[in-house]
């Protein structure tokens, strides 16, 4: 019987893995806390800095930068080693956090959130790639269960801290609070990651590919944000962006085929399961950020919750994600079976979004909590499973770039989810409120509305605005459920390929894994 030490991917003992993962857990806590802390503060932030129309970009700027940076950080890790690139990404994340807290207008906040996102892209892919490099897939879910120990602190404490800071100090400290934890993460990561192998350091970075990736992704997000709202779909601006997206994507594919070290190796897309896992990652990102980004709007404006309370009200969603993720990891670790989880997960996500599309101004917090449990349970079945399937479908030499691609697809789903759903929400809210006659057609009060301002309005106007917010939320989740339903179809197409164990696979076995069409012999599929 092989010991854990003998099965560890690069010869790491069980103790060495746990020590190394301590630094990763702190860094993951940093990333998780940032997302959770900022969400309850968003209604106050956009009201203070002036504009509902920019709400989506506070999150989109962050996710878009993270999306573009993710495959670059993954490739940098392959070339120069995980340690130096991971620590650099944490440092950049902290610089962005300081700048966000110092923002004086919405334009600065969006730009600095992008800087923060550039660092976050390396932080997230760094954790996943380091774990993927140290531990074989069959054993990985067991260690991922250890990493899940940080999730209760982040998911439960994050919204509470963010809400408390917003109510009692200032929303700016929702960003400054990253600094002490980040300093600890920098020191611990530098020490504990010293045993990781160095990269080759000889290949060139595909900066042309990175630039083209930035162009077509940014253009695509702008289309989904502006199309049908700020500009007509047939306007020169939107048509120009569509042309730029298509041309940029085509040029990007050509460059990735020709350069020696592409930031997004197209060979990883030769695996059927890798592509399908990427589709699931896209859906999970779309759904998660749609829920976290906009549920506080409903909770604070309609249900009358404070920022602190809205953070607390997100707990059912977060706890469901955490509990199901841990259970799924344990089951996969014991059985090696995983195909059922993305299927069940996408079904639950679709059901949760459909439930939220039925809320009204009188829906109680207990009912929305139950809806969040359904949505969170679905997310818990998708998050680590999609990454596990993706990593199991590619060669170890591509683990960094492949993990970067998988994370890129999840972030791309988040970017498009926030921009598309944000545009739907803002359009439905403003049109519903203006149509009610409460403002005489003026939209200025809507764009600068905060929970405090709303409470000072006459009851009749307050009720009309709350109805408009509800209309926006229900429409948002209805459209989101359609995307989630596509995820069900994708998950049904996944084929079970046994998870690799610690022993190296032969070229024939690796080809079978990459094709996603044949099982691996029992000796390597432990």
C-alpha cells in the first residue's frame, strides 16, 4: 500500500505539503475576503462616488483585469517558478488595494480595481497551479478539503466585516483591511514555497498574445455592457466593437499557433473534458458574481437591511457553498468519481436562479435565505470539480497554463455575467422607476441613490423605487437562469476519465487522458 508521501506528485511528504499549503491558505483567505468584504459596500460606494451606471464596472474592472492576467501569470509560473510569480502577484494585489481605498471618483476606483485584479489573477491561478504541481489529482481533493478550512472565515466573516466597516467606519477600509493579512501572506508564502522547483527561465513571454487577448476580451465586455443601453445595437460604436472583437480573437488564435511559448497553449483544448470543464467554470463564474454582486442591492433597498445585515444575510449562500464543496471533495477523494457533481450542481444553480426570479417587494428574508441555500449548494458542486476535471485532462507540463486557461474561463464568465446582468439590472431599474412617474422622468436620483437617501424619501416614492429594484433583480436572475441551464447540457456531455495517481503516466496513457475518451489503466488511475 502506497503512503501519502510516496503518492505526492513531486516527492513532497505529507508534512511538507501541509506546511507549504499554510501559505497558500493565507493567500486564498486574502482573495476570498476581498470578494466578500466589498460586496456589502457596493450600494454605498456607487452612491457616494456617484453613479448606478458604473456599478457593474466596479466589479467588472476587477474581474476583467484578473481574466486577462490569469493565463499570463500561469505561464510566468511555468517559466520562472511558482514562488517568485506568486509573491509578486500578492504584492501587486496589495498595491491595488491601497489605491482603491484612496479613490476620489468612480473612474479612479474602476481603474485601481483593475490594478487589484491584475494581482488577483496571479494569486488565484498561483494557488491552484501550486496545488496541482505538488499533489496528484486523486489525492488533491483531500488536501483541498484542508484548504476549505479558510472558507468559513472568509465567507461568513467577510460580509460581516465589510458591512460593519461600511456602516461604522468607511467603505474605503473595505480595501485597506487587505494590508495586514497581505503582509502575512507575503512573508509566509516566501518561506513555505522555497521548496518548489524553479521554472526554466529561458523562454520568451508572449506579450503580443497578451495584448491581443486584452483587446478582444475588453471589446467583448464593452459590447455586453453598452449594447442596447448606452448605444443602440446597430450603432457604429457597437458594430465597431464587434468587428474589433472578431479581428482580435482571430489574430490571437493565429499568434497562439505560431509562437514558441503561447500564454494560452491551444493544445490543452484538444481534450474534450478540458473544454467541457471550462464551460462549467464559465457558468459557475457567471452565476456566482451575479448573485453576490446584486443580491445586496435587493437586501438593502427592498428588504431594508443595513450593510452589515446584508453581509449577514449572504451567509446561507456562503455556508452552502462551503459545506457542499467540502463534502464533494471528500467523496471524490474516497471514490475517485466526479461526473455526477457538475450535473447536480448546474441543475441546482439553475433552480436557485429561477427561484430568485420570483421574488417581490414582500418576499421575506427567510424565503430568500432558502433560495440562497439552493444556489449555494449548486455552486459548491461546481467550483473545485471543474478545476479538478480540467487539471486531470492535461499533461503535467501544462498544469500552470492549463489551470490559467480554466481560471480564465471562469473569470470570463464572471466578467460577462457582471456586465450583462448589470446592464439588464440598471436598464430595468431606471426604466421601471421612470415609468412609475415618481421622478417625472428624471434619472438623476436613481444614479446616486443610497440606502440612506432612500429612507429619507416619501413613502410613495420609496415604494416605487423598491418595486423598480425588484423588477431589475427578477429580470437579472431570469436571464441568468438561461445561462445556467446551458451548463446542464455541458455537464451531461462530460465523460468519466479516472483520476491520475502519483505514478507517471506513459505517453499512450497520457494521450488517452487528453482525448478524454479512454480510461487509464488501474495502476495509474488510483
